[in-house]
């Protein structure tokens, strides 16, 4: 497998150096693996901190900036960051108004963020945590107890980040984040496996002509394998799986997300089918975002995330944001 890298051992450090060179508005600590807003700490505001294994870019470092995260902690590829990273990030961004940890539901992430919260509180930082667990595909998986955290992470970070940017107190920012997670559901589809730099070959076997319904963002197995289907057929199955669990009673935010190797041409075509299914099911769409936001290295495939949004959530979604990967209104 050909990869645009030097050696597997330096992939994350090399990427962080590249982020630093491209985004001077960020402070990138390559040695300690922490990415922080350069204007941190921002006086009078709650700070959002998130992180996870690398390989899901732009999640999370690509979402550091005004209106979203104050800091991100990238781990090794598909490996949780360590508590020291999280404590360092919390200390760097805390203005005295508290820090909210946004944690995807993977066992290593949960344990390390819990430990980091205890350590940060010992140092005088007030910490709250919200767990993102939006994947409807499976109840438990290779990496989790309970549902996996996937595309809803973007909704949580954007909407709660906007609340924090407005100066909402920690309790309110935490409540907003929990509400967004509770109202969001996702499902993923793999058309091909991903390749980690260390292994240099596909991480799971997906024969030609088959797809995996409900795949995780690390290539974890989903609900079932089927023969390849058309974009419209995939949209029918994926959207129905989300709607069956979410059962929205109002307008939804839609994220049509690429897993890393699916071109925008295909993602926009798939979005047309997602919109068709939602219209046929009588579900109004408030906003739609299409692109590669929560990826799995070079995996071919996509995911769909829906969030039942009220007027306040839509207002916060539309609020200005300026990050490397998401920006509008500024």
C-alpha cells in the first residue's frame, strides 16, 4: 500500500508540524501532543477540550478555534490520548470558568478522560464531562461498552462550543452538549477497509462487491454485510436505521460524512438520496453539512448523522465559527 508518509513512527508528529505551519492561529505542542487556541485562555468563557486517536481528521484538531474547541489532544493512530495530554490542555485553556471534556464512547478515551478530570480538579480546574454515544449500529463493539461515539461529536462540539463562546456557564454548556448528544443518531457504511500506517495493509477483510452496514470509525464490524448496493439503496437502509431509533418530531440537522476516501462527487450524490428518503418519511431538514469530517484514514464509505434540533440549537449551530475545518459567519 502506498502512503504519503515518512515512517509510521512519526506520522502523528509530522501531521502536527504541518498543522502548525498551516494554522498560525493555533499553538501546536508537538512533543506533548496538544493543540490549543493561540488566544487561550479566553477570559470569562468555558473551554471545550476533546481528543481521541489520530486518523479521524479533521476531528479533533481541525475543530479548535473560536466557536468550537479550545484545545484538542491527538493520540497515536486509533489510540486514545493519555491523561497527561488532557490535563495539560485543560490547564492551558482554563480561564477560571471551567472546562468541558467532550469524550467519544470508546473504552480507552473514557478511562483516560475520567482520570484526567480527577487530576485537573486536583489542580483547581473545574471539569465537566459529556459522553458522545450516537451510533445506532451495535449496542457494544470491539472498542466500547455501549454505543460508539461518531458523527454527533461534531454537532456537540459546534453547538456547545457556540454556547461557551457566548459566555454561558459550565452547567449550561454541559446541559447543551448532553441535549445535542441525546437528540443525535448515526450509522456508518464501509465500501472498503482502511489501512493504518503501522500495519500497511487493510485492517479488516471486505471482499470486492460487498459492503459493511453499521461499520465503526476504526473498522469495527457493523450489523451485517451485504452485496454492493446503489447510493439510493444505501440511503434507504442507513436513514431508516437512524430514524427507527431517533424518531424525530421536528426538523433535523443532517451530516453526510465521508470516511476519508470517498470523493465529494459521490458524497453529494449520496446526500441527494438522503434528502429524498427524509422527504419521503416526512422529516423536515433544517441544515445540511456534507464532507469529510469524522474519517477513518483511507476508508471508502460514509456515515449519516441526524440531530433533532430546536430553535435554540439551530441558533447556536448558525453562530460564527472559525476553525481549520469548519468556518462561517466571521
